[in-house]
């Protein structure tokens, strides 16, 4: 799921979308090493959000997984205070408050040992 780029949120969206295309199959979760319980929780949250939008008469629309730029813009707007830039020192600092933060080790953006290095040099 992480091969399409866009980070963890896009990887999770691709996973959820593929699961939905299988009509929420437990077999899909088993074959792809995904926890069925977590996927069901995500579906429940999505249904709750849809219900809330309908109740307050907010039009529901979907950009679809194919429109990655629109989705990433929405995520960035929603998580602005968590947005960070890579500094020259190799540290990440939040844009708004200049706090040093780190990428979670389980993130698809985290560097694995030996990744990005070749003969002791970093790749560009």
C-alpha cells in the first residue's frame, strides 16, 4: 500500500479503499496482514462522519484516491500545527512553533538502516 507515495495517510487510504472494494472482506485483511478489527473501526468512524455531515447538511464528496494532491492539501490544512520542515541539520522543526519533532519509526517515511546510503554516501 505504501508504494504509491504520499506517506502514511495515503497508504492507509489506499488500504481502506481496496478493502472496501472487496466488500469489507475478512479474507482481504488476512491476506494483506491488516487487522480486521482496526479496519472495522475505521469504517465505523467513516460512517459516523458521514452521518454527522448529513445531519448538518454538509455536502459529502470524495476526491478519490487518484486525486492525491487534493487529499494531501486537505490533510495538510487539517494538521497544519503538526506540519514540519526538514532543516539543514537533519532535524525536523514544526512550521508554526519551531519545535523539534521526529518521524515515528513505523512510518513509511522513516529511514530504515542502510536505506539511502551507498558506500557510506547518502543518495540524492
